[in-house]
C-alpha cells in the first residue's frame, strides 16, 4: 500500500487519515516509523500526531523496545474512541459483533434461525429485541457506536434499491433491521453482500493477503464468489459481480438447465441423498458415507467435483485469476476434496490455478468489522 499523500488541497487531512490507518493495520509505532512509512518529514508527522492526540484519536503507548539508540514514544490508535457494530444474516443465523477501533471484538451474539424455518411453520423471531438486548448487555455506550455494517446473503443494489435473495425470510429480517438502525439507533448503515465481506476478510487476513488478485468461492446453503482485483473488491455495475450461483455447468436430463447452486447447495445434496437412502438422511450422513466409500455417496461426490471444477475453470478462463480460496461446508464433503479439486481442474484448464481452503472463521463478520472501521477512520478527519 502506498501511504504517501499526493494531493495538496487536503494534505493534512489525508496524512492524518493515513496515520490512523497505519496504526490500525500495522500496530503501534513511533513518529519516526510513521515518517519513514509515509515518506514525510518528522516535523510534519509530529504536527499531525499532536492534533490527533489532542482530539483523543491517538494515544501515546509507552517507549519503543528497540535495543540501540534513543527509545521513541510509541503511538497507537485510541481503541475506545468509538465502536463499530457488525451484523450478519448469512446462513441460518443472526450474528452480531461490537468491536473497538483496533478490531478487537468486545461482545458477540449468535441466534440460530433453524427452529424458525421448519416446514409449515410461520417465521417468528423478534430480531429487534435480540439486537437491543445485545447492545445493552455489551455495556458499550450506544452514542459511541459510530458505524453499523450488515452482511446480507443476496445482491445489494446501489442506494439500497435492490436486495435479491432466494430466502424470503431474510428480506423480512432485513426490512426490520434497516429502519431500526437508521431511525431508532440513528446510526449510519452499510449493507453489503456476505461473500464480498468474506473476500475482504480473506484478502486482509488470509493466506493470499500478499496477492493483488484472488477470489473467494463459498459453497454452503448458497454458492457465491467475492472477487479481489488489484487489491480492491470488484462488485460490478449493479453490485452483482460474483453471483456464480447462476452459472449453468451442465444440462439436466429432462432438458432443463440447472444452476450450480441448484446442483450443489447443501439442501440439494441432502434432498438427493434422502431420495436414495431414506427420509432421515442429512448432509452429514452423505459426508460420512463418502468417506466410508459408499458407492451411491461417491457418485454424488463425483458430480459435485465435476460441477465445481467446471465452474472454477470457467472463472479462471474469464478473469485470469489463479488464486482461489474456498469456504463453506460443501468443502467438508471429503477430507481430500481440495486435492481432488486441484487435480481435476489441472486437467481442465491450461491456466495455473491454485485452490486452497480458508483458515479463517466468521469471515463475513470479520469483513464487516474491517469495513466499518475504514469508514470510521475516513470520517474522523473530515
């Protein structure tokens, strides 16, 4: 990242924003460290730092522990200057996190929505009361929550104009949360696709963090992709980039084309396996039978491998991105699944494509916290 301010009209504000972002991203450092990072003079850095300290946005955090020379004073972000609230409606759950400006999670909450999704039952959950109780129990002053970011498993249009999802109950929850956050809590709210937020988390904290280009493929209840190009999230003209769930990998036997999501989602696989093995079978039974070598389970696994390999190969051909990170319960179908995918993809494409499994958890929430803090930092020096 280039930390040098280039414009003259707002050099001071830009420099202060960069100082805050550096302290968040790289931890505490001295004035001399900041001057070196930003390729700026020590007097300029000191002047900006003093303003930030005066405004309680930066604090002095003790002496540097270097072994030679004069020990400088370490600077750090004032983590408790304000807080961010991240909400997540991905998968069958509602999750919330309150974090400080150092990305430290101070309070978390998870509410399963499975019991509200029973066939034939009406959806009933007081999502607003859950959120109110969470904020109250966290002990974080409501007035110090500076930004809210909501992770949503659908297409989020510009200016909140469009929320596409195949799970209507999530639209119900969304339509409750949005006015509550904006009108009752009176907080700025950003709504963003869950896979895009997960991709941002993967780029920041994951194994391809040093790569300019990568994409995250998530396969669970739904299938989606988050795309990073030149270190930036690519969302497309309608914020719908990465909706790989609409890809048509093969033609169904009855002539109807089925999307990749219709073919490999966990729900689809569970229904398919129940049709073979009986009504009590679940996705977890399929996974266990694949590992045990059951022929009918292996046949389904081979279909999944083929569909995913074709999809990844097509994306590689269109975007020319070689680094692929995968996440989601579908990739737990077999212990050797990542190796099997790489082997099959190598036969399909002339391009060098590397598929790895993420080592992160709670990715959408991590991304929501990081994005919230970026927004707060940008606003602190306006």
